[in-house]
């Protein structure tokens, strides 16, 4: 993230917190602070992107037709959810969906019913182990192995000690990421 994009109201504590949710765009290591639905009605869940990639994504759908780039940035920045961590590992499902609903910038079909229905569908389709693994990889549950693999590679790269000056604090995280990917690739292929 470029310096100029830092949020005005961030405290130094917030600024220094580790990034926990990365942009969904493969290989991108920016924070996934901006949310975009995978389909028009939001029924397929959401991507989380960095500012650059949410703009790229939105552009393809023409959400912001007629708005300048500056307007789009102001709009995103002024949204109440823009400064909050969007996803914390270990949260229970209820609060995670709560987070998702509150961070819906476009007011897509995120009624209580839609959120509950999506959770139910996920529970029917995936085992508890698989759902835990999706949590670790921080992606919406999917049986698209390609998408899972992309996510895995992105996180593995991000948390590899070599990419972090040999910081051993990342080893545990990397281990959990490896295990989660193992669970999903074995059970979904
Ligand atoms: Zn990005």
C-alpha cells in the first residue's frame, strides 16, 4: 500500500497490526480491505481486494460508471467499514458473517435471510474439517480446487519465513496453511 493511501484515522497500533486478510487477487500481498460480490446478487459470496484490485474488479462491472477515480476512492474511504479488519482467524461463523454484512459497501442482497441461507448451504456442502480449512485459508468455501490452490500459493508465499527475514513467528501460520490445503486438496479432488 502506498503511503498516501494510509487511512487518516488509523492509530499507530492499527497501522502496525499484522495484515490478516490479503487481497484475493493471486500474488497480491496488499490487505484485502475492500469487498466485492462474486455475482450480481451476492449469493456466491464475496471477494476481498486491495483498493487497486477492487477498482479493477469494479470497473469490469461498471459499478462506478460516471464517477472519477478520485470519487471512487473517496467513496470507498468514507465507508464506515473501510478501516476495520474485515476477517479474523478463529472467529466463529456468526460474527464473521456479521462482519461481512456490516462491511457491505454497495448494499447488495445481504439480508439476514441471505446470510443465514448461505451459511446453511455451506454447512450442507462441506464438512467441519473443510470449513475450518477454508477459515485458515481465508476464502469463501468453494469446491473449485483451482481457486483454492491459487489462494494457497498466495498465502504460502506470503508467510514463508524466507519472505519475512526468517521470522519464525510465521512458521506456525505456514504450517496451518499447509495443513488446511492438504485437507481440501485430498477431500475435494
Ligand atoms: Zn490486490
